[in-house]
C-alpha cells in the first residue's frame, strides 16, 4: 500500500477530522480516488498512523485558494496555511500560479495515535522532510498505486 507523508504536527488534525484535504506538488498524480492509502509521518511502518480513503483529486493553483480551502487543510485561515507552506518549502515556494493536486480524504481507520504531537512546529525538520519528499516522488513515480 502506498503512503501519503504528513508532517507530525498534522496527525492530530487528521485524526480529529479537521484536516480533510492535502495539497501536493507532483509532476503527475500519485494517488487515485476511491482507493485507500496509508498516512505516515515517515517511510517506516512505525510512522503509519491511519488509513485514508481518497474521495477526490483535482488540480488547483495556489492563488485560487480561499480561507475555506485552508480550513479543509486544517488551518484557521489562508494566511496561516500560507505561512506554514513557506516554512516547510521555503520563501520562494508560494507561487500563486503553481498548480497543485488537491486530495480530499477521510480517515477509515486509525493505526496508532502515539505519533501525534499536537504542539510541535509543523516544519521543524523541513530540510530532512524536503529531502525525503524529493526521494519519495522519485521512487513513487515507479508505481501506479
């Protein structure tokens, strides 16, 4: 089963049902609707915290996002989402014309809750996470999930 990686700070909002969308910068879509994927904080089985049913996948430009979209991402406002995006991916990463995949999901079962760290900064390890995400995209493209 392929995994969707999430920062540790997003585990609690996902499990609580406050985060029901995620945006990904992929060259091609790596998930398909009506399938179940593991949600993980890293590449190990120990990092898996839930299984997610993918309800829909669509494309959207970052500049088309609204406060409502940010709330579906688990944030209180578009400004908060944008701040975390920049913290995770760098100052030049917020490009209003950048097209991303919007993935709508729901939790179908919780695997473990021990990885949830509610007050952890979202991108306190962004350099390592960006490296992992780069490698994930490279290897995940070999699979059609």
